[in-house]
């Protein structure tokens, strides 16, 4: 499999291009049913989970988190690595009561239940992943199939975890932040915000199918949850969202979980501005490497990372940047994505040789380098691509180069603060290969395009110019000054 099979990116910093290319090469190692020993090479054991899916080399399990987050970068592989099979591993194992467990053993296909999470609950973000998948594949039939599965899944979560106050009480271990100082949290903010995200996108999936009844059902669920999160979890004095305890009292510890409500579009503009202000404040989350898992102002903050007491995790950075998009903070989203990627590159190896080092599961918040968690030698995991490829592929295409694509709408939006030499080449939009490149010629800034079919292109140079044009099949170019 050669590099040129994947979409090619152009950017003025070649290191960004190199790490993007390398990530696709590394993903090949994650594409399959586990390692040789588990998959049964020569030992007579056959994997019970059939076919190809995304899983870390050597891992005995496939995880719900991997299935959901990996779908956001696999959609850019020009269908070399399909994004849906890993999600389907979970859907195919749905139980009669609607339950889908967060971990499955690759060898047996059976759920793996951990002691601190007796129901095997995972992060409820399948609908977000499916909505994104639809806009990159335009497969309406898939929506019709999965909305039934996800509806039953939603009912199971409601039955097992929804409390009389309308909020969800789940084990903290579900949130995957094991040593974050969140003791006493009975209603985790992030899980409740994720259930709001789930309802928001379930409604959007129903809209795609033109099912007004189902859409209204989830919209009502969404607004009900949004109201409760704002009432119980927002603290006006400090301008932040918090976990609450069993007596519905706020636990005033500022963790990165406080930003899931942005992605769920829960805060109004005033609340959002106060939240976003803390992302730029070095006393809170505006550290040199954005964004730490715990605010710098907290007593438990550890500048060496200390697990979830300050480490920068790429999947949380991805979540915050996608939340910023919802509130039109394109500039800040891009600036933080670029800064994050520079720190990621500078952390690859101490001598600055980006060609030999690793990407990491978590990073230091105040300088370059992998995070440290005393007494935990296995942390951070190298080449943890579920998190890292969100940065090196997804954020690179969507926030650094700035391309937002919707196949069913036949639209490509290019949102950039200013024109630079950059773009994407041979990106497959189903059966349409497109190329969009900008460069400076003697006539000024020019955008060159190539496409096999017509689509609508919006160039949005923030605060300067915004224009939508139909792009015909074949090659064409436009001069920005003439728009």
C-alpha cells in the first residue's frame, strides 16, 4: 500500500505533511483482528470477531472508544481503511435489552466486564460518529439500519442509569479519567453532556430519514437534558460546569470534562465566552501545550502530567476544538490545533529527529515531551493512534488546512484566517476525486481545483471574504482578488 493511495496534503511546514503521511503507514499495524498470537496464526485459534477492524497491535480487546474516535480519521483514507466495520463489531453484539458493552475480547467475541463498571457501559457517542460518517459517505441506507440499534441502546442507558432528577448517574470509570480529582461525583458532567450530544445527533439522523416523530422525541430529550445541565452543573460565579454529588451539589474542580457541554451546544453565548476565556488563560487551560486535563489553578495540578492531573490528551484536545467550531471560534480552534501539533512533533524525540520518535497517548502541558505518571510505567502508551491520528490526520485536514466536507450536501467549505500555500490532493468524495490547492502567482492568490463531478465550494477567509461557487467537473482556478 503506497502513500499516494491516501489523500495528499500540502502545507508550508513539511513536518506536518511528513507526520500525516507516517500516521497512515502506522495505521496499517492497527488494521486487523489483533496480534498474531490472538488471531491464531499457527496456534489453531480463530478470532471470534471476524473481518478487519481498528484495534491496537497486541491488544486482546476492541474498545468502544477506539471504534468511535477512529471513525473520524478513517473517513479520510479514501476507503482503504473503512470507518464502519469497527462500529459494526459493537452493533452486531447488541443484547436483547439494547445493551452494547464497551469492551469485547477479540479471541472469543464476548464482552469483557470490569469490576468498577459492572454494566460494561461505554461512552455514548455512536450517533455523533454516524452523523460524521454520513456526511463523508452519503450512505442513507446505513442510517436507516443503525438508528434502530442506537434507539434500543439509548433506551437501555435510560433504563439502567437515568435518575428521577433527569440526569444520569454512572460509575466514574466509564469516563476513562482514572486518577482525576473527581471524588464524590455521582452525576459526571461529561457523561451527561455526552448523552445530550447523543440526543442531538439522534435527532439529526432522524431528520436525514425525514422521520419527524423520532426527531422530535430526541429533540425533547436533548432540551430536557440541556436545561438540567445548565441548572445543576453550571456555576455562575466561577463561569464553569462541574460534576455534582449525590445531593446535587457542585464539586468545584475544573477538569477538561467541563468542555463537553460546548460540543453539546449547551451553553448560551455568554456562558460559552466565559468557558472559552479559560482556554486562553494560562492560569486555567491556556497552557503552552493546549489543553491540560486539569486546570492549572487546581491544587492537584501536576506539571509532569501525572495521568489525568495535567496531561494533554489528543482526544480531549480534539473534543475542545470541535466544540470551538460550534461557537464559530475558527481562529482559536486553528491556532490551538497548530500549537498542539508542534508540541506533538517536538515530543517525538529529544534530539529533535522527527523521523525516529513516537507519537504518545499523553503529553506534558508546559513543555514538549510525553507526560509522566509516577508508578505507572506503561503510561503513556507509544503510537496510541486512536488519540494521535485525530490530531495528525483529522485536525490537520479540518482545522489546520480548514476543509469541511459534506457529501450529501455536495459542499466543501474552506475556512481559513488567511491564505497560505496549502491544500489537499486526490481526496475521494465517494466516486469523486477532488483537489483543492492555494498558491501565490504573479496575479495574486489563486486556488486551483480539480474534480470529476460538480460540487459547491465556499471559501471563507474569516472576517475578510466569503463566497460560494459551483465548481464544475474538470480543472479550474479562481483568483481570490477577483471574488
